[in-house]
C-alpha cells in the first residue's frame, strides 16, 4: 500500500483517471443528439470524480493505535463508503462524517458499516450541522501520538460543519451565511469570514486532534484547489487574518454582533497559521479535482471524434457575465472559426457567483443557482446563435438549493421562450433561472451525484 511521507500542509494531486475510448463510443451522436451528448460529458466528469477512484493511493498504513475518521462535505457519504471498502477489514476504523440531506449513496451489499454518517443542511447551516460539529470536536478528545485521524473533506463542508465562535449564535451564523451567499462574494472571501467565526474551521480541527497524526483526503471544489479554502480548511493552516475578515464584511456591508466585531478587531478570533506546530507531520492529498473531471470529459469527446478544448478550471466572476464571455467565444468559433474550428466542444469549470438583485415589493424571490444564472447570461448574449448548444451544471447535482443540477441552452432558446411568454430580462432581474428553464423543459435533473468538483460548463459548436 502506498504510504506517502508526512508533509506539513502540502497537497498532492492524484493522477487523472483515464477514461477508455470504449466508453466514448457509447456517447450519443453529437450532431443528432446534442442534448444527450452534453449530458454524457457531464456524467463522465462526475464519474471521474467519485471518491473510490482517487482515494486508494493516498491511504496511509494503519497506525499502531486507533484510526478515527472525521469529515464533512457533499461527498462525505461516498467518501466514507470508499474508505470502508479500501481499509483493511482487520484494522480498527470508526468515526463520524456529516453530509448534506439526501446525499448518502445507497450502501453496496456486504459493505460493513464502520463510519457513522449524519445529514445536515446546505447552503445555510442548521441545528443538525451544529450537533454534528460538536460531536466531531468531542471525538478528538483522548487521542494519542499512536493514533491516526483520517479527515474526509469536500465542498459544502463550510455549512455542514457549523460550530460558531463564542458569542455567536446559530441564528447569527445563519443570517451571516445568507448575507454572504447573496452578496456576490467569491468562495475565498466567504470562507475567510466563516473560518474566523468558527471553533472548528480554519485549522482548528487539526489543532484539536493533537498529538495524533492527521491525514486529510479532500475533493476540491474551489478554483486553484487550495485546501485551506475547501470547506474552510478545518485541518490545514489559514493564512488569512481577522483583519481580512473585517475588510470583507465591510466591503459587502454585512453586519455582525458588536461583540464579534470587537473580537475580530482585537484579533482574539485568529486562526492557526502556517508553521504552527499543531500541523507538524500532517498530510493533505487531493483525490479528485475540477481539472481532472474536465479532462475526463475532453478525453471521451476526442475519442468520439470531436475536438475538445478546456479553457480553465479556475473561472470566477459574476455568473451572468461569465455567460456573456462564453457566448462571445462561441460566436467567434461559429462565425469565424476562431480561436477554434467547429465542430468542437469547449469546456470550463471554476466557481462563479450570483449577486441577488433587489426586488420590488410583492415580487417573489427568484429560484436557481450559479449554473442557471450562467445559462441565462449565455442565452441572452447568444441571441439564438445557430449551431450552438450548451450545458452548465453543478457537479454535486444541485444548482443552488433547487432540485436540478443545471440547464441547457439551445439555438432556439429565446424563440421558444418568447412563444411561452417568458421574458429573459425579467428572469435575469429576479435571479430566476429555474423559472425560465423549467418553463422550457430545459432543466438538467440528475439527483445528488455524491461528489463535488464544482461548476461544469460545455459549449457544443457545430
């Protein structure tokens, strides 16, 4: 079994999983079935990011003492099952992992259950997440230097692993979280604030595990794959400061209780920093990343005879504006054969943001998430450009808080919307991507995928 050397706050990426050409031959024809083809690319990306594929090579040998498993994230249930399948049956294994409601995969037959998995709310935390975080922190009591802590961390852990700092209530945390989500702040900014308002994030869980060795196995859902940002980095050093958190709160006009503001100003809510002795001998390994997922989709597209181009796995910005940029690229390819020659598929990933617009009195709040908002901006800018199809979806299967993963855009999206009485400008003004694409029957519904490597976007240009 591979036993990597300890590395203080060092992240090692597992090699990409190869997808066979045989799988590509089963893809729907991209000319006659563009919707089905785009969905197949999405499903390929999701399959490549399943925890069982990337975990094996990063597992350390069982320790002299006991092995405790702690974890949080949308992929937590699948990661726990993967570890149960890979860990030696004669080696002790126990622990607790929290995941989102409805995100525990069916248990394979004959797989013994050794890790408890509980569910809580995302993206706004709830009492179940608070109780889980309290139990996880309590489990670290009594650990020795002979023990091993395996931490299973994936996107969504920031909301699921909720343990407010002293002086902050769960209701305060929920309100601050909602305000951050609505503000348009990017994930690094949101998680900077979350770390400093927590008793478990920002490296504090690792500190609580001392003197045991901690090995973190993580699935990245953030641009740049920074482990300190994934789920607010509960087991890794935090280079951000209380002053950074205060600046972010001020930038987006987010209020915190006076006592918490005073604590931030005094620096008493500071997190463990790089070089802190509590991280000595720990290791962090990336077992799945957005780049690997995009490359897996590109590989099967190429094997099916279609040119595939991966723009980036780190695209950020306002979702609708990122959609406009992708539309400009698609038009250039369709009209001038630049910078790529059609037919081709253009892939991208990352984590965009949605700034929730003010609403007039009596106007219902819109529904939808980043992927849908991207599709609104894309469709509006494409103006029914011929021979361009697109899909944007969240790889966890849930776009925002709705039941769909994302949505499709077609060469006749606006024409069909007009016939159905749907005005895209109205839906953009209300951040109502779900309502727009549901009215066209163009939502992608997959259910939870049990992994999370963030946004997946594909433009098919014929």
